[in-house]
């Protein structure tokens, strides 16, 4: 008995009939154009989803800017505190050293000498009358102070030398008094000042100097104007043996007391 013939199964794809049999199990085939159309139809059913883009939060940018500003500000602050104070410390130090070098007064030293006092007066007018009397005798003198006014006639390094020099005024009828007195001298000229004062007083008292002592005097470098003039008058006496040059040298020493 013959088996009944199998009926072909027909399916419609995109409005077109496509045969399908269970024997072959063959799937329907589509052309390239049909495949594209099918894809387009499938795409019509896919809902549109907008692409998700990463967006920066404005608060995050703001906080980052603040943090960056704080870091930069702190770093700059430490830089300023480190560099500027050092520069300020060096500059004033250098400036201070230069000012001290240019403007600092010369170091002064106070020395005690013995002076021959001729008189003490209440005003300069009376003192000046007395000074004129001394000058008429060709002797040195200097007025010190205002009220009272002291008149000194000589200077020596020791009290004994001052007393011997004071005796030279007795023949002139001039009363004298020996006392100590402080004088301010440049520290660098302390030694030559002491030597010159002692030498002049000894020469006025009739003593002599050895060549070594004259050589020692010649080795000094003097800056004070009055001491320098006394030094020059002293060597002028050595060349001329003129006693007036010794009194002139004594006058220059008395001017140092002013």
C-alpha cells in the first residue's frame, strides 16, 4: 500500500512564500537585500537609548581648584619665609658693617696728665686779661671751661716733671699750681702722645735726649693736628736749639686739652 505523499509546508517570510520540509530541515534563505530589510525592521523595534556620556560634576572642579590654590599658596608662603628673611638679614648686616666702617667715631682713650694751673676765673673776660699777661712773657697758655675758666700754662706726664716746669714761672712772678687732668686721645696715638709730652717737659727742664730717643720719635705716624704740630716744633728745636721752639711745642700740647 502506497504511503501518502508528504505535503510541503509553506511559510511566508516578508510576504513571500518559502517551502519548508521536515525531511531537509532546511531553513529559509534570504537574499542580501532581504537580510538588510529584516535588520531594518528589527531595528525599528529596538527602543532608542541615548548614549551615556561622562559629565564632570561642577562641585568636583570647584573643590579641585580650591585644593590646588591652597597647595600653591602654602608652597609660595614657605618660599617667601625662607628666602626673604635671609636676604633681609644679610642686607642690613652688610649695610650696618659699612656704616660702622664709615661713620663710627675713632676710638678714644682717656689719659691722665699733670697740668700747671695759672689761675681760675669766673668769666672769660677776666681769664683773657690774665692770658695776655702770660703771652707777654712768651709763655704758653690755654683757657679751659666756661664757668669757671681754668688757665693752664704747661703739661707734663708725671707730677715731678710738672713741678720742675712750674718752677720756670717763678722768676716771672707767676704763681702756679700743679694738679692732674684727664685728656681724651685717639687710642692709636696714645704712645706717641705720652712720649712727646714726656720729652718736651724733660727738654724744658734742661735734660738731653739720646739719638735712640730721637729715632723713636721719628718712627711715629701722627694724625691729630695739634700733636703733629708739637712734633714738628720739637724737631725744629733739635735743628736750631732755639728754646722758643720748645715753648711752641708746649703750646700745641696745651691746645689738645680744649
